[in-house]
């Protein structure tokens, strides 16, 4: 298995990624991995979280060992080149700009002579599932052979975020007042007004609210806040594997899984998997869910002693091979 750094132009910016080529002559099926929200990079690491043992790299390596090529890439608002790129993106970041990133990544993978350009799959995590779904609904040069959606929000992203805050608010004094202040700020944000958050809100919540109206994040932040994976899932006609771990405390396997199931009704090529011990980034989580509710478990996502959930990885590889 070989890894190689690549880059390619996109508008006035440059995209950066890592190709993984399995051992052998090929041609191999390929997977484009799309990271989750915020400044999450190609490895699925984030400067907002400690650790550098990201699931993106681990998953790409597992796929490579199974004979599946891959490309994982830094969104332009992430990775080591973020500071030089961000000034070029102010006012232009949108769902469409993320789609452009994915489109050029697929084209880059398809151009490799060891990759079957008719057997390229999209694999997204969290917010990344929205971009994978959007790509599939277009008329791209290279049509996906299928999609793997991990941790997809079945509800609007804003509703998912609020449910996470509600779990934290339930454990603190004056939690109801905290949520009410948050709701007021979000209502102003969605109306296009200044958020003007209550300064007594917790620091992490204030940071989130202020980041939403940062000019560098608009208009993307408003588009994302109201987006969900269930709506586009109902429209796709490709094979899809939907995975939400039962230890995922960001996207809920029931609250988000149910609208996704409803959206997939009548689609025989959509498969659901709710692995018992997988968290939001597909890592194995041995602790009971009762110990995780309301806790900042994301702090351990990329810790050096974590590993991918074996059941989940085996299911992804088996599903991909079943659709070659």
C-alpha cells in the first residue's frame, strides 16, 4: 500500500489531499472521503480538538489493505494551508463551494490509471454526508457507484446542534434560561439580523454563535443550519449504506435514524447499520451511553489510544465489495 500527496487548482485556491494505492496492478475501486464540519482536515483531525489520530487516515488505510483506493482531502477552510486560503474564500463559502471541492476531488481520483472511474464511491462523515448526497443528485462527469453516509444528520443541522446543547443544559443550573437565550440568538441569525448573543452564555456557546455570523463562514453557515440528509436521501437512486453508531452522542441513531428510514422507504438499495459501539467518527467506544450523555466526548475522538470500531469497518468494506 502506498500513500502520495497531491494537489490541484480550484479557482484562485489550491486543494490538497492524500491518495492511497493498494498493493497490486489494479485497477481498483476508489473512495473519496469527505470530512465533517468545521476545520476538520483530511485526516479527520481538528485544531479545536486534541489529538492527531484521526479516523480519516485510519479508514483510508483500512480500505487500502482491503484493495480499495482512496483520496481524502483538506477542505479549503481546514488543514495546514487554511491561513493562506481563507482570505480568498471570504463571502464565497457556500454549499456550492463545498460541492466544487468534492467534484474536483472525484475528478482527481478518477484520473489515476490504477482506479476504476466507473467504481468510485463517496464516503462522508457528518456534514460531509450532505456534500456527498448533493454530488449524487447532480449530473457529474463521474457518477458515484454508491455512497456510505456515516453520522448523517436526519434532522436539520441546527436541530441536531440544539439537541446537543439541551443535553448539556439539563445538567446545569438555569439550563432552561441558557437555552432560551441561545434560541433567541439563533432566531436572529436565521432572520439575517446580528446575533447579539447574551454575554453570560457559556464560552463555548458564544464561540459557536459568533462563528456562525463570521463573514468568512457566510452564506454557508445559514445554508448548513437548515440542511439535513433525509431530504436528499429520498431523491437518490444509488446504493447507499447509512451508518449511525449507537454510541454517537452528536447524531442520534434513533432521532436522526428514523427520518432517514422514512426517507428511504421504497428504496431497496438503501441499507442501515447501527453498530453497537461506534461513536460519531467511527471509533470504538466501550463506555456505556449513560456515561457519555452531556459529556464532552469529542475531546477523545482523536486520542492516540483510540481505534476504529471493527464491526463498522468490516461492514463498510463488505458493503463496498458487494457493490463492485
